[in-house]
C-alpha cells in the first residue's frame, strides 16, 4: 500500500478550502497536516465550520508563519484568492521543491502571461512557474498531470462547459464559430467573503446575469477550446447567479458540422466517456439537474435536438464546490501521488 500523504490546505476557512477538508477527511491515504487562514488564523476549524467538530484537525495558522521545508508536505491545495497564490506558490516551491501543488485559484490557468495580465489587470508574479503549470482538467490532461508538480485546477464554469464540448471539438463535429454557453451557478461560487450584493435579501427570489461580455472564464474557455481545435475559437459565454447554495448548470447551443446530427454528437460523447468514473452521459433527450449531482464529484451531460435543423442543445450539471473545485483537485492529487483516481471521491449525490 502507498504511504499516507501529508497534505495541507491553504485558505481552509473559505468554501473551497473547507470542501477540500471534507473530502480529505474520508480519503484513506491522506493526512491533513496543515490548515491556513488569514482572518481566522489562531482558531480551530470547528469554530469556523461546526460540522468539523468531531474531527481532530490542525489549528488554522497564518501562511507567513510557515517553514515549508520543515513541514515536509507531499502536496498542498491552494484555495487562496487570485494574485495572492502566485507569490505563495513561488515561495513554497523554492523552499520545498518536492512538494506538489494543486492550485484552485485562476493564477496558473492561462498559459500566456500577456493574456493573464489583460484579463486580471496586473502582471504575473511567477511567470516561470506559469510555464511549468499543467492545466488540471483530468479527463483531457490525465497523463501530463501525473508528471506535474504544479496543477492549475480548472474553473467551475469552464469544467462544466469543457467536458461536453472538448470531445466534440476534437472530433470536428461542431461549428466552431457557433458555440453559445449559457451557465447558471449557485451562491458559493462567489466565495464566503461578506459582500452587500450577496446578502440574502439581495439575491433571493431573483436570478441575474453578471460579467456579461467580459467574465474572466472566457479567457480560459477560449484557450482550451482553441487548443482542442488547433485554431482560434471564441466562445459566447454568459454566467448567471441563481439563489441556491451549490451547483452549476450549463445550457450549450451548437450546430453540427459536416452533416452531424444531435444523435451523432450524443454518440461521440457516450463513446468518449464510457470508462470515465465521474462523467455520466444521459440517454439521448434526457436532461440533467443540479440536484442530481449535489455533493458528488459527478458531471451529468444531456443532449437533445433543437427545433432548428442541424442544431443541438447540450446541458451539463455539476457541483461547483466538488467536480468544479475541490473534488477535481482531489482527483488531481490522486494522479500526481499515484493513488487510484476515484479514491475518496466515490460518494453518491445528496437527494433531495
């Protein structure tokens, strides 16, 4: 049996960090050896998230107090805010180069430093590491991930859009100039920080688009779709905020290429994902719901006909905190540390 891995979670007091902790507590080969926080430093994890009261967990500590070399961690999950991550990971890998890192921020997702500066408004602080980072969409980059020490965990919206579309793009099965992604996310996608526009009274009984025409995930989608196509692809993407806690549902509109029917597109996806443990393609005409994947590491994909000849409607659903973040991060951990890929992630969705 493989050795028990010592892992740390940076930013454990946020939703994504706490979800990493939830999953790691039931991972048979992982020991949580470090938890960090900023405002919550010095507190016990149970004080921040009472559901962890029964478990013996490390106290939350500030990052600037850490001796990375002395900690001897096998892997670190980095659930810190964008921009903060670059400096922390640069310091960590300089002092503990054998430690693996799965970064859940956007800091290492864009391969082009100029694209990063354009979309995030500042220069990248660790361009050499950005070149080294591997994009962590497991079902696409599995073998490269195995050999990497720095994995850029994909965004939640982008995972929900890429898993249905990348196989179709690679198969030349859809018109690359007619891809529309209309996506809806639950509130946890906005993080845990107190914000006026995230108050219950501001979001309940409502449903609204945001980042229209300029959301940062557009850069990630364009990058990965262009890579899959071997040419530039610019996708139309609009995110919406829905007053629910968890989940993303993407409704995707495409046109078949070279006479491909919606049934053909469904067959391509069904064949591609037959042996994937966390991607489930529904029967043709069936559509997924976010409640069908809540709390699990699954993504459900449905395909049906549009009333316009040649067009198909694809719907995909995942839990933004699991397959869209922490669950996919644990998948990446399993790959780089040599564990079975589904380990610690076998939980079935919570319903109702």
